[in-house]
C-alpha cells in the first residue's frame, strides 16, 4: 500500500474535520480518506498537537473519538474576548502600580500640608494670644505631627512568605503570612483601597501536578484523575487530558471497557532526586484565599479614612475659595483640584470593590461546598451516596444544604453520574465512569 506523507495526511484530516462537525475517530479517517489506520491515528494526534481539542469515547461504537471545536483554533491562541480581558487586566495592573506608587505618600503629604495650613490659620487668628505660653508650642506640635506620620511610613520587616489559614467553612487555604503589628502603614493604605494581596497563581502548577501524578500512577492518566485533581467537568477534563498528551508526549488509547487513557511511557523514567517536581494536591484541598475588603483592623481603617476625609474637606474648602485667598491657578489645582480628585478616588475604588468582593466571596463559598462534594465522591467512587451521606461525609453545614442540593444535581451531571431509586424511594447518586477511570494505574 502506498504511504501518504504526514503533511498530506494532516491536510486530509483538517478538511475532513470541517465536514464532520469536528468529531473524528481513526476509523472515520481511514474509511473516508483511504489512509492506513496508523496514518489516520498519527494525523489525528498531530491535529491534537496543533488545535484545541479533547478526546473521549464514542458511545455508539466504543471508538476513540477526537473532538475539535469549530472553527479550528490553534492550540494556545487567544479569542478576541480573551485578548480583551488580557488588555483590561494589563491596564488595571498598570493603574494599580502607578496609583500605589503615589497613594501612601500623597495621602500623608497632603495631610501634613493641610495640617500646617490649619495651624497657620489658627495662629493668624490668635495673634493677640501669649506666644510664650508653655501649654502651646507650635514647634513641638508640628514636629509631633511629622514624627507620628512618618513613623507610620517606616517599612518594618514584612514577612511575605506563603502560609496557610482556615476559613469559615473549615477549609485550608494559602495566604501571605501576616503580622498586623508589623504591618506598615503604607501597606495598610494599599489594602484599604485595593484589598490585601493574594498569593500568585502559577499557570504551570496544574501541569506540574499532572506530571507528578503521571509518574506516581505508573504513566497512566485519565479524565477522571483530572476531575479528582482539579474538579473540572468531564468536558474540561478531556480537554486537559489532550493538553497533557501534547505537553508530555503521551499516547491516547482506549480499553475494552471504553476508558480513554493517556499513556506516558517517557514520563515513567526515573527522575533526578535533586529536581523537585509538582506537588499532588487534590481538588478539595485547593481552597481559594478568602476575598477581603481591606484585611486591616477597624482602628487602622478608621485612621486612614479620617485622614482622607480631612484631605477631601480641606480640598473642597480651598476650591470654594472660603479658606485661603489664592489667585494662582496652579496653586489652586495643587492644593484643591488634585487632592480633591485623589481623595474622591481613594473612597470610590473601595466602594466599587465592595459588591465585587461580596459576590466573589459568595462564589468562593459555593466552590468550597462543591469541593467538599467532589472530595467525598472521588474518595469513594465505587460507592452510591444519598444526599445525607454527602453532607455528613463532606462536613457541610445544615445552613448550606439548599446550596449543596443544587450543586449536587449539577455536579452529578458534570461528572457523568446518575441517580437510582431504591424500594423506599430514596435517591442514590452513582458514578460508574469515575469509579472505572480512577482505578486505572493503581496497583
């Protein structure tokens, strides 16, 4: 039989994918193009490397099915929406950097300037008073103001190491280690406006975790394993399985039971003990850091807010012309317009953030409940569960049962589960596919 070149085979499969709604098996390709089965398989795997895709099983025949969303999209390419979000995030990040660079200094400097103005006006209004009175020393007063404010600006040792805490759901989460007593004033000002910093997320963490699991699991990986590791829906897990196949040079296969397996022979070679790979952390243990409005104490927030209220009031008084007889337009802008806009923005950003933070924290709480549900299911995938079993084993609070019931029904569909009724009419949740796939590779 004449062999086609890989480029020719790839072109045939690309064209065929557009005609078949992006769903192809090696058997489909061989029948439609005349390519040898191995050529068809190789061409589909090359397509998988080039284009966004996922692999699953065709239920009607039990064949390995490659699914390429149409229109074909190059792996790693960005949609217009993703590009727009990236631009938005970049602009916001740039704004935060610039604003943070000035925020603490400007707040404190203008507070000092306005205090000096107030003191000067007070002195001008009391020229007849005894300036030698020991109970009022302007030098000591101004010096005390400067010392108090700039002591707050000192950068004490700030521990930015990553640690762990427990949220209201009893879930362990990553956070920056903090000591409120050592938290300098400038950082508190940042947090008042933008909220506390969150530990960074490395996009390669998931890939490192998958690689570590593949090595531990004798070179085998299924979509079910990725559900256990990251909590993805099966559609998303199948996409991530193809990503792992491309990234780690794996080979897709399908068992007689219809389980799609990623086989990673090269990843089973002995690793260098000196090289630390990714850590395997199950989905239920990957809790998001709580969303907080400021992370400051109430007292520190009050001091920061009062400073800004003072600056805002002073800038309004100067702009109104009732405080100082200023004719210089630049001086009016410097002492009135600029601090007014700055102080207004200082309060506006936290106000805009307030409903966003609350919404994200509600979503995080729902995600915590889903993590508990998935954790129970993946820890005993061969078992059938009642809803009461799930809430008890997952430690779900009674007040969250309504949310848990909604999430249970959705999660069952996302994880390919089903429901069964016993003779007493009690509903049981079962996950046969997940049970089969989680058993792959284990001793």
